[in-house]
């Protein structure tokens, strides 16, 4: 860290003064290289989306560091809760590049380097901006997975140093329309239960189409964009943003990462098992243990209501993509009150049925978590069979 700050200070000093010092500044800037690093995922859940960092090399001072915006402390108090509410603080850190590379070598994750085609003036701007970000009062930032993460921070720092503008050519992920949810699914397709957790929290706005900049929250998208980008200078001249790319570490990890979950059933299969077991157990209790059936039905509704409490508190989250979530129509905290006592559902049962029907209609605008429609059917059957269960119990 100290070495980098000395290098940045040297750039500022040598960039001023007479012609001799200007020549010295140019010579010094010639020794600096800036590159974007894209790291492939490994088995840890937090790594499924990959990672982005910046490599800064100063040959004159024998400096080689990685600038990383993805540092966090998972042992911090209420980390998971703060993460869900969008109140997690990440920080920027600078480490010796070999040490940074060792971590990904340990996991078998590939690391790709894209050397940036920056002019000396742009290098000076970048180093000055990096010095500002590296100040103790600026290294901590409010993290947002989709809008303000390690990848978007690295991108903004680089693009902020460009004299002119950057034009992207269409890449595989920049062709057609993609939503945040679809992009997330691309990274969690082999972790179905992780996908369910994401989809339970992501709301309606996660199914809106994204623009080019929004898609760059994923390291892979930014990497492909940079590969196909040009810098259009203020004089109208064009040059490639990336003049050289190479794999620093080959990937020794399987291309498709298998879920580490030992649970044998998929989310959809689990939902069907829940529906069948609940229905059979309810009929059995109604016929042989009549008094227990009502409390069993109420307990099932309470399970839905407890899940609904999580979705309810998400309304107050700082993540804009989780606030409006139609899955709260079945995972509804009001079920604590609407389903009790079970003898007198009357108008309350109509409220529950109306919410479930609205949930089904909501499929038009929101992509629900896998198995949620089956869970809605289970709740619907619970409500509309009350009279039939009562007759069976009386007989």
C-alpha cells in the first residue's frame, strides 16, 4: 500500500514543472501498466458470479499489485442480515499481486488479464483517481450486488480515466434482451437451491430488461465488453481499449460447478412432496385424529406466514430489486390471523383465495422461484377443502 502511494505521489510530482521534468514524467508513466483481471468462480457460494480486480504494475519501482473492491468480513456482527437489507459495507484493498493470484490458484480458478491501452495522460488520471480511492476515508463503500459491486467499481475507476468515450460492440450477452434474474441464473444454473434463494428474494423489477451498463455487474460481461471495446478520443481517433489479453492462470476447476448441496431432491420435487404429504396427512388426521387436523392445517399456514415475514421485511431493504415481490401473496404474514381459528374461515378464506389467484396471475410479470406455483396450489387446496375435510371428520 505504501509503495503504491509513493508511486502515485511520484506521478503527481513529475507531471509538473519544466520540460526536463515533463520528460521524466513521461518516462515514468511509460513504466506503468494497468490491466483488468477477471477471475472465474469456484465452489464457494460467494464466488459463483466470478470476481473482478485491477492489476497495476510499476516497473521502475518493481511494484506489482492487485486492486480489489471485493473485501468483506463475513464474521462481522449481523453480516447476513445486513447483506439482505442492503446495508453491507465492502472495502477496497491493495495486495501484492502474487499473493492475490495464489488464492485463485488454490481453488483452481482461471484468471484472465486484459492489458489496457491507456495513454500516459490516462495513466496519470487513473493513478490519481486510485490515490483518492485508496485514502482511508474512501476505501469503504456501501455494497450492492447488482449496482455497486467489485466489478462496477473497477469499471468506473478505469472508464473515469479515459479521455473521450468508450464504444462497445455487441457481444454474446449484449445481444437481445436480458433481465437481472436471467443473468443471475446463468451463474447459478448448477446450484438450484441457491437459485431458489435468490428468486425468493428478487422481486418484480429483477425481471425488467437491463441495459448494457447494468449487465456489467457480472465480471464475465465486463470482460467480454472490454474485449470488444474501442476508445474514441476527443480528436475522433479510435483505438482498442484492450491491446493484449492472456490467461495468467488456466482453469483447473470443472467448467460446470456441481452444487455442493447433499439434498437429493430438486426444489420442484420438494414442493410436490410437500403438497402430497400435506394432503395425505391432513386427510389421515381428519379421519382418525379429528382434533389434531385443525391445528395441523393452522401450523402449515404458519409456515407460509413465517416465510412471509422475510419477504415483508424486504420491503424496507435498500436493494431496489427486492421491495416489490408478488410471492408475498402466498407467503403472507397475514396467514397468522386469517387462518385462525380454523373453524371460522368464512370471509377470511375468500381473502386467502383471492391472494393466491393474484399470485397465479403474477406469473405474467414476475418469474417465481422454482416450485412456488406448486406451493401455491398446496395452500389453495388447504383452503378450498375445508368443508370437505369437515364432512370427512364428522363421518
